[in-house]
C-alpha cells in the first residue's frame, strides 16, 4: 500500500535537509510529484486507458552509466533477453565513473516531468526516491522469485524500503581487487602482495626496473576508492562502518585514520607524478599495456580486460588488495523503476524477472566481472569470481559497504568525504594531521545534520 499523502509530505523537509538530491527539488514540483505518486495503481491505470489515450508501447527508457566495453557486453545480455519478450530497451547512457553525472541527469529528467521508466540507482539513495512514492514496488516479483530466501541477506536488505521491494539487483562487485600484469610479475619473479609491507618491497623492485608500480587516476571517486580500501585494510569492516555508516567522530580522530592518510600519501611514490585525471578504462589500459604493474579497482575492470581479449591468470591476475584478503568491499548493481502512471508496470516487472533469473545472472556477471546475487555458487565463475563469492558469502561481519558507490551513506556525506580525500591527495603541502582534523570537522557537522 502507498502511504497517505500527508505522511509522504511530512518526509519531504527531512529529505530536503539531509540529501543533496532533494535539496534541489522545487517545493511545488516536489509536492506535485508526491501527490501524483500517491494515487492508487487502479486510478492511474484507469486514467491511462481512458478514451482519447493510447496504450503505452512495449518499450522501456533506461538511464545508466554502463558505457565501457565490458559494461556494454554485460548490458547486452539483458537487452537481448528483453527483446525476446517484445520489449524494446531505449538506451540513455550517461558517461562518468561511479554515476557522478548520471545522478544529475536523473534529477533534471524527473524535475522536467520526463522520468525514465528504469534507472540504474545503486545504493541507499533509492530509499530517498522510494520515500517520495515515486518508485514501482516489486513485491509481487520478489515473492514469485523467492528473492528473500534465494539472495544474499545483505542484498535483500538493500532492496527493501519500509517493507517494500523497490529495486531489482543484477550483481555484486568486489571493490577491494588488485589487478596485476602477469608478464611483468613473472619476468621479475614477483607474487601479488598480501600485506602493505609486501607492496612496498614489490614497488621498490618495480621502480628499480623502470616500471610504475601502481596505475592511478586523480579523479575524485578513483582516489576515494583507494582511500576506502586503505580503511578496510587498516582495521577491518567494524572500523570501516564506524567511519562511513555511523559517521563516528571518534573514529575519525582515531590514530588509525592518521595512519591511513600517511599510507595514502606514501602510495604517491608508487605512481606516475603528477597523477592525472583519467577515466578508469584508460588507467586499466596502462596496466594491461605494461606501463604500470598494478591497478586497484572494482572487479568491473576484469570485465573490461576480458572485453579486450585478455584472460585472467594469463595476461592479468587478480588478488585482494593488501590487508583485505578476508573481506569484501562491495557494491551492488541495481535497477529501480519509476511508477509514473503505471502504464509500463508489466514491462518493468518483466525486466525485474529477467535480470534476477539464474541464466541472466550467470551470463551478465560473467561479462561484468561481478558475481550473482544468489546464495548458491554459480558453477561458471572464474577464479576471481570464486574468490569474491567466498569472501562475500562469509556474511556481514566480513562485508564493507562501499562509500564511493553509495552503499554506506547518503549522497551529501559521500560527496563531502570524497572531496576532502581528493583535496588531501592532490595537495602535497597539506599535512596528514590537517586532513584528519578536517575529516573530524566534516563528521561533526554531518552528525549534527542527522540529529546525532
């Protein structure tokens, strides 16, 4: 059931104050969206079929940021299966890693009254859209597919908002993945580093051989990806959650944070200087070409390497980021559906059924580099995927929700932390102590805005 309009409107001031998305929505338009969303499905269906209106075409407009070669291969698995159901996928790809640009485009489309029928909407942020009553509830699809029992508990919990399923999952990415060039490692007699001391030793050997140890971009989200991996390596998922889920000021003031910042600063010695802003496929290419020996990135990079004709354990290898071998820093790909007048509901539910079917889960994640959302292991997984599945299946105590990919906190908090981390990374004059104090101040301010 939809919540009463009064209850929906009551949630708007809170969301406007705490989420950048809602802060940009004009109040009158927001109210109109909420009132429209509160209409029962039957009323909307009746309006859509009233005299003078035409039936909605069997097509779905889908906004997403899957634009690299590997991502497109994975996406085509879904597009082709949808076509077999006589439903056209109308593509709205928005370039930009981690969905930075896509989020802005989505908000502008909604404000203009042109919300897509489907959108990639990863992480906790779709709860904010769901609280406005704008997302199609997929409860019937979830029940028919037995999602609650079949999916990993962390994935199932992510999909739920106030007792309703509001998104369909495609796969689980492991962010704490270190890729390495096998030809370089074999030539120098190296093995993947398990600790940061190992990494420092290997980096020296690589530098002495004239090879850049670590490929890296100065893009904000890519710098923050390195940072969140260092956090996980420093003290495991419990400390990680104190920082990024709880926004615990004491955790930011902890000596461990100072050590993390010093490690981040020291890693600059293993990168080409100055570090330039590059799209992640370009950074991946530099490792594949042998310009650099290692690359830390989510396992979608594996899908990209595969799309280039490279094979795991032949041209490139994968291993957990040093210090994180037991853990899984995760991000989940999800699709959310905008309800609008419910005229696309059948097609939207069909898409949700398709992406969660075992066959599509297996094929999509093979190309994407991720693992299926099902608790049962896919027998077709490669070694990297099997390692990811084993780590994730150990449960919540070994899992860490990615800050960068919206798994841990709201957009405002994420953006503030990422901006400060990038600032520290690029400004070689600022000290680690100064950066830590700024992070403590950010945590204090954001905790106040949450009413903590």
